[in-house]
C-alpha cells in the first residue's frame, strides 16, 4: 500500500482566504483494512534555543528549550463519508479493494492564528543528533495574523505550513501510513493608513576639519604684550546636515523600491564645496526568537544599493546657508526589495522587525593626497515596516468597516463586555501620530514624541475578523514573489547574532513638516 498527497498549486504561494485543494491517492495491491483517512491543514512555529554554559571551564550546556506553537490546525475526515458512518458504528473498519482510490479535500486559509493550548506528542518531539528532546507546552499565546513561512535558522527557528494525510489502520500493532506536502504561505497585508504629506526622518550633523587650521599655542600671561601682530581669523569649517526621509508611517513593500529621500543641507557659510563620494542603503532584519525563558535576536542584512568612487558636487559656489541638496534616488529607486524579505510579523515565539541603514560619503575635496579628500561616512538608521504587498479585497475592507460601525453603535452594557485594556506606552522609536506644533526639535540622539499615549492591546496591530473572511472569495489581484531561503538568510546576505539594537546615539527620528520642494537641485545623476 502507498499513499500520495497531490496538492493543487495555482500560485507560487498561498495567502489568506485562499482555498487549498487536492486529493489523497491511495494505491493498493491487495485488500486492505482501514479505519479512516484523515487530512490535516497545519501551521507550525517552532523555536529551539540552548542555554548558556554553567561555568567557563565546563563545556556542557544547559538543556535546550524547545517551544512549538500550532498556529493553524484544521482536520477533515475524507473517508469514510457521512453516509457510510451513519450506517456503521464508530469503531467499524472498512476493507478497500485493490486499485487506486482518490479522496478529494478542501480547506480555506483563515486570517488569524489559533494556537492550541496543548500539542500532540509527535509535534513536541525534536531530535538533535542522537538526543531526543521533548518540548514543554507553551504557557502564552498571541492572536495575530498568520505569519509568513520562515526558514534560514537551521535548528533554531522555523515557521512552516503543510497538508498531512494519515491512513489509520485498525490494529494497534499496524503502522499508520502518512504523507505530507509543504507549501509556502505569504499573508495579506494589514489595511494601509491613508497617505499624507508628512514624513519621518533620521538626521545627523557633521563638522569637517578647518582648511589648513593648525592648533593654536597656549597663550601666556604676557603673550598679548609680546605679540606685535594680530592673529589672522580662522576660516569657518564646513558643516553639513544629512537627512534620510520616509513617508509617515514608514512602510516598505515587498518586491518594490524603497520610498526613500536623502537630503544634504549646507549648515555653515564655508566656501568649501560638498562632494558626494559614496552611497549605500541596507535593509536590516531583526528576528527575535524565544523558547520559554530563553531569548535571542538574529540580524541579517540585504544590500539594496552600494555605489562608490563618486565625485559628484552637490552645491554651487553662491548657495546660501540652509540650502538643501537632494541625493538622486536613481541609486536605489531601480532596486526592488529582494524576494527573500518577509513582511513584518509577530507570532507567539518568533517576530520580525526591520531597520533601514543609509550611509552617505561626503568630502570637501577630491584631492587624493590630502586628508580632506578622504570621504567621511555619515550613517543613519530608521525603523521601517515591511508589508507583503498583497492588498486585501475591497469587499473585505467594506465588511470590516460595517462590522466596526455596528460594534460602536452597540449600547453600553449589552453584548459581550469590552475586554480591551489600555496601558501607558513607552516613548516609541517612531512617533505614531503628528506632533503638536509647540514641540520643538529634539536634541541630538533623542526622540520627539508625545508625553504619553494609550495603546489598544487588542487593536494593535490591526487584524482581520475570521468570521468575515468565511464569506469572502480568494484574493483577485497582484501576488508578490516570495522565496523562503534554504540557507541562512539566502546566499550573499550577511547574518550575525546581535543583542537588541537601540540604534546609533547620534540619530534623531521625528516627524517632519509636509514635503517641500528642494531649494536647489544636485544636477543630473552622475555615471558611477
């Protein structure tokens, strides 16, 4: 006897509201007795972390912790049918004739995860070499939108989705036959906020060394009397301010270019020119992995754009102070986010967030022999969310709005109680609402945000209602390309283990004023 699982794959990956269809093919060479044929749609989020060493000289480690969450679990019995079960007892077995038997199945992917309080023993088993590990039942769960398929952390973290079939045989000493078929899941993005003209930005100021300025000798008590000529005034040093700006709220989309603007502002009256020498844009992913009391953060980088050996002059000789020079976005506008970038997500034991790192190389000279000709790298970091780019159907958004309005019109004291809680939110890295006009610029290395805010635990992040999704058809629109990497973050992508990054102490992130046209242009893009 052999069992095969044939899964229909109309797309490269599945998303919410998609219907997963296929059939179980059972091939028999002789009469075979079975009790039932069960098909399961499962999603699993598994993490495994090893504890620290007990002592410095002891190579032994503490027992690794394994945490498994069944974020998706649906079961359907394709054999026997309901008509056959009505005519037999619950413990009956059935003899199938030789040949090929097909049993179709159908599942619909929901919006939110639905973690089971306890897992089966088979799900909790994990083998590491010759050692068998058993995961303890997790004590907490988060109800969020189903996360995307994730790999790249061998033996440490994985999110996978699959369809599994089990042919149950009646006798306890007979082995059940199983087959499994994996598939890639890529979720629908949450509702996007309405576009505005506001921007968030990261900012850094840099002072170049004075042209030909030498250190002044210390003055003595009678130095002024001995000095017969006045010291010539020192030339003013070149000072620039570099901004990296993103729309508010900062959102990037998978398989699309970054909505990034970079501005260089002249902040002093120095006569030295401003040359653009180097541009690099990187997307940094922080994957937080937790296994019970152990926690670790893995970081990976994607280089979006990297251009060096440039000699583009940004300013003009007669430009006044406070003139802004935009860096041409041709360097990163033609580059889409790689298809190995997963959208921002959070589930029970694994989460993913992103930061954008921008490095701009500037110099006041092109001379290779002088120190002024060496470019100075100004680095900026900005938190950013990544959306999948799969837009929800308009009918779903309308149904959500109607559902929300009916819930708000419900009189107090009727229906289920409001279980939402509010708490004081810590100052966020990026403000979530426009700042009052009375709040001034932040000091270098500080964030400008309202003094306090309330966050709705149940409403953030926004998620769709599964009850509404049952009436909606599959997504009929553009689907993005998503490739789950087999190796650590894919080939050519740097991976490193880091602690929780707090960003550079010199970065300032706050809401800017509505977008204004630049006061001057930087000329045509150079040929790198």
